[in-house]
């Protein structure tokens, strides 16, 4: 596959529960031959969630991707969330798609309101204005009216809204089964369908007859 055909993906990680979803996303993108580069932006609260939920300390930001994956990385570079002048803050820089995983209600509100005062929100704003693929993996429960209205607003502006809701039809046995299926569905949304993804093929006729 020619280098030019490979994707550049931005991954935003914010301070909602579900750091393990961000970790799985980065693992799958790092090993995907269709991906050339991953720009990772982690909000301050996102770094806190990596520490709280996964025991991954903040420390030197440059080394964060290798701490998250547990080994050196080749494709993932990390950008400071305060750097609103980074490459991905401009529409002239070619990014194919962006996923915010998990996406806090705060960052959802910033994106829905067009408030680009950090790099996650600005990069997402750029994706929308350029008509590029943006997926927001929103997480909270229950949702209040502001959250729901912000989701609608972001969706109407072009974002895909994928609440971090696991599926059970593939009969998951482990947390990794739940996480992998969800993240595979997210990556399919940005044109990176994974072989690992379970695909529902309907209930076999024999089982229907038994029912
Ligand atoms: C342990 C922990 C869990 C949290 N879980 C959520 C959550 O699931 N959803 C959410 O919207 N905010 C959650 N928050 C609050 C956000 O981290 C907070 O609103 C933060 O300001 C979001 O900032 P960010 O969008 O820049 O990451 C959590 C905070 C902590 C410390």
C-alpha cells in the first residue's frame, strides 16, 4: 500500500471514564498497516483518568504513548492539549479522521458550542469545518438535557455520536471482549474495519425453530 494512501488519525482522550477504550484504540491503530500516523492529544483530566483507572502515571508527556501501550511506539506522537497552534489545529494540515475516546461532557459541550480553547476541541472543530470524519465516544450516565442537546448539536454539525455502550450479542466473556468489540465499531466508523470485529449474521434458522 502506498504511503500516500495510508490514514492520519487524531485521537483525543478526555476526562470521562473509560481510559481502557483509549488504550485499545491506540493499540489497534498502532498495529494497523493502513494507518501512517496517529496524533494523540490527552486533556489534563484525561491524563488523570489514565492514572486513576489504569495506573498509568502522567510524567513526561512525550513518553505517554509508550506508557499507555506498554512498549515503544512507531506511529503515535503526542501533542500538548494547550498547543492550539499545533499542526492539527489547522484545516490545511491533512488529517483523515478524528476520534475523541472517551469524550467527556465538558469536551462535548466545547465542541457543540464551537469553543476551541484547547487542542482537542480545536482539532474537532477543524474536522467539522472541513467536512471530515469526527466520532465522539461520549460517556456519562445519566445524561441531562444539556448533554443531550449538545449531542444533537454536534451530530447536526457532522459528528458521529457513539456513546460508550457495550454490546452483548457477541457473548463477551471478558472486559477485553467488551472493549474490543466497542472500539472495533468505532474504527469501522472511520473506515478502518477490523478483522477482530464480531459481525452479527442473524439467528440461524435451526435456533429460531427451537425457540
Ligand atoms: C475519576 C473521574 C471520572 C470522571 N468521569 C466522567 C465521565 O464519565 N463523564 C464526564 O463527562 N466527566 C467525567 N469526569 C469529570 C471530567 O473529568 C471533568 O468534567 C473534566 O473537567 C473534563 O475535562 P476535559 O473534557 O478537558 O477532559 C470524571 C472525573 C474523574 C476524576
